[in-house]
């Protein structure tokens, strides 16, 4: 019998590619210059200064954005105070809820436009901004809208009053979603807001300001002011603020905590992470590999709860590593607007340099570094998915938050050993467990010092579920009923 030959084209080749499928940005209307949103209007900054927001995938400038100084912050806080005293805290709660429902619906109507702006300004793949960031942002407004007139059921037997003016400072990894996480519960509980988006991703928060105008939200209820760290510090230190909500780096979280010590301002901090994703020998390996990939490469690893440390049970380590490498070789790094893209642009040059220097330190300390061989565009900020093996518990690659697509892999033999290793970190935000045994999930999750633990899945979010960390990952919870508490005065 004639031996059949395998046609060359059928050979396993991980480099086969899809035809480009870019989302069209033709209908997107962006201004060349953005002002501050104070008391319901867009106003020029008293500083007279503006900064550029750029597209990290092209390094091209998108627009000029107002740089608010302390005088602008003062104006915003006064507008928020006046709106609190005269309008928002006096309004029946059911009416407040209606505004939140209206904002949620307009967000849904404009979802496509906002998703594209999010990807252009921040570099995240359109698949994520379209399927996750924007729908979840709307879901948070819907969820908290429902609580607005039901506070006495949320906290039975307690007198529930708002706090006053909330100052909210958010990062660049989930710009609109973080704004929704913070604004929706604050407004539902009857507070007014001064919010500052991150300096590299201000555009969707300003788009949200336009939505507030369209929804006829009373002037001053939410003020959006743009700027960098100095603007954030001016919010933190303003005496007219009753509560600070911050998401960002642990370093800035510590600065804020010091600044607030001795004041009567309340605060919640959602800071860094170094999550352990743990695969046991009895796990569904292919499913776990997919979850590991999602856990660390999702959103370029710009995720505080990213599964950046992988612990694999020793007898399956070789198999998992091989499958992981095969899968990573198929990931597409490139144009955030292309629907096929898995990994978009790194958010800024500073963040790219931080990732590069931490990887270099990891290599210098003796870690073995492997990177995907994928092509990356010549212009823009990119980083190939990266794995580290032969790392020690004390390696900087295992201890420090990298906030990029870099995974540190270690092995373990027993449940006790992996719990100890997973907890050996200054952080405690999240973790993942992959096993066929429910009992193991309960045993391990009850011993991990982390606020959010996923089992046989990763990076799943829902407005009803509280989110927050232990140790240097911060304090307080956002999301769910827990997320309302920091905006309520129970006295
Ligand atoms: P960052 O903490 O400096 O920035 C977050 C927000 O805080 C931005 O809006 C920024 O303008 C503001 N800010 C900066 N300095 C401030 C100050 N002194 N007072 C008040 N507000 C201030 O974070 P950065 O520098 O952009 O990123 C550095 C690292 O932080 C990342 O590599 C990552 O490890 C971590 N990070 C963690 C995030 C999280 O979700 N937990 C989000 C972003 C960054
Ligand atoms: Mg930008």
C-alpha cells in the first residue's frame, strides 16, 4: 500500500494569521482640546495649562487635556458641596436612582463609541473594552441605581446618611470601569463627587461627563477634573472633602494614607497585587492553561488582580509549561482596534520601561526568561508575553508587582507548601485555584490571604461581588453591598 504523505500546509504551524479585522474609528468624534467638567459645564483651567493624551499604539497625540491646579480643585469641591447641600442630599432617593438608571442606559447606547475611545486612549484590545469594560461600567450604574431607594433594606435597623463630598482618584488600567465603580455607589448613597482620571487615559471619563449633561444630572453632582499626581494630591488635601477613594500604586496609596492620618476624612484604597494562580495535578489542564493565559495576559497584565505568579504541582509542571508556551505562541500582539488582537499596547512609555527593568532584574538574579516569538509593530509601546522559570521566592520577579504580561512560574509538592508560598508576598488582593476537588478549593481558599479568589476560572467580575484586598493591597471593598458602606455615615 502506498504510504500517504502529509501535505506541507498541514504541518502544525503556530504562525498562521488572521486577516486584519480593525474596528472602524471613523464615526468617533473627539475634540482637539478638553476642558474641566465643573458644576455641569466644561470650563478652562485656571492654570491655563494643558497636557497631551496620546495613543500608546501609535505614539500620536490624540488631544490636549486641561491640567487642573489647586484653585480648580477648590472650584470643583465647592461645586460638589453646593450640589450636595442644595440638591442631591435633599432629593428623594428614588429620584437619585432614576438618574443612575438614565446614565446606565445612555452608556449602553454609546457603548461602541466609548469602547473605541477607551482602546485608542489606553491601548487595550477592543475585544476587552467592547465586551468587558463598557458593559460592566453600565452594569455598575444599573446595580447601584437599584439600591438608591432601598438603603434601609441594605442596612436594616441602621440610620443611613451620606457622607458628603467624595474625592475619587483612579488609574489607567480600566479607566471608565474604575470611574463607574467609584461614582455609582457614591451617588446612590447620596454623595456628590470630584473625580480625577489618570493622566494617560482621561478621555472616557470626559465622555462620561458629556453623558451626565445629556442625562440632566444636576450641576455639581459629579465634577471631573484632569491632571496628574499634583492634582490628585490637591484633592486628597482639600479640607472640603469627606471621603477619598483611591485605586492605584501601593506607593501613592501610602502617601495618601499618611496625608489623611489625623484628619476625619474616610478613605478606601485599592492598591497593587501579586496573585498566585495554583494548578493542582487533578485540574482540567487545558482549561487551566486558558485561565492562566487570561489571568496574566488579559489587558497586557495591567491588572491589579492579575495572576502574575503561577504555582504548578511538580508532576504536571513539564506538561503545563509546554502547553502554556504553545498557547502563548498563538497570541496576537498588536493593533488594539483589531478584533483579533489578544494583547494590545502597554499603556505608557514609563510603564514599558518599568516592565523592561523588572524583567532585566529577573534575568540578572538568575531567572530563566522565555518570550513569545510573535511580531510586534515597530511604532508604539509593546511587550511580548513573557514567562520566568527557575525563580526563587525571594526573586524580585516573584515579589514585585510588574503590571505587565510577565508570569513567574514555580512548582510545589503539597497543599501546605503552596499555601505558604502563595501567602509569601506583601500583597493580598486575589488568587486562583485549579482543581477537580471541591474540598481542595475550600481548604486552599480559606487559607489564602487574598480578598478575591477564583476557582477554575479567573478575572471574572460582577457588580454584585465585593472586590478588595488584604495587607499592602489596600483597605475597604468596592462592588456589591460592601461597596456602598464606605459612602455611608452610620452615626
Ligand atoms: P499611580 O498610583 O501614580 O497613579 C494612579 C492615580 O493616582 C493617577 O490618577 C495619578 O494621577 C494619581 N496620583 C499620582 N500621584 C498622586 C498623589 N501623590 N496623590 C494623589 N494622587 C496621585 O500609578 P502609576 O504611576 O500610573 O503606575 C505605577 C504602578 O502602580 C504600576 O506599575 C502598577 O504597579 C501600579 N498600579 C496599580 C493599579 C491598580 O489597579 N491597583 C493601577 C495603576 C497602577
Ligand atoms: Mg492616552
